[in-house]
C-alpha cells in the first residue's frame, strides 16, 4: 500500500480511501485496513469512502504505517514517507 501523493503543503488534511482506487486480486481476503499517520493517534481503521482527519503539529516528514489484517488472521505491514 502507498499514498497517492508523497508531498503536500498542509498540516491538516482529510484522508479518504476511495473504492475506485482500491486494487487487489485478493479483496475478499482483506478483513480490515488501518493506518498510523504518525500524528499521535495511533492506528486508525479506515472504511472505504470514510473521511479521516490528519493533523500535524509542524512541517516535516511523517511515515504512514499501513496494517492490513486478512480474514485468516495474518497481518501485513507496509509504510511510506509523506513530506509537508
């Protein structure tokens, strides 16, 4: 997983996981998707199309950590840096 952008100009933003950007050949095996935006709120479970508010105290590089939980209990992790 990765964010569709790697740089932004905002300390506050809305993050949405749109259904039309979700590409997987194993969609039925995904139980949940959570992201730690490293904004002090820990992992937040994302629901397709639902808005999540992310706020950072200052400019800098923040790593988004993704956690995919599969229906068989396996947990997969990924991450990417995001600069503001």
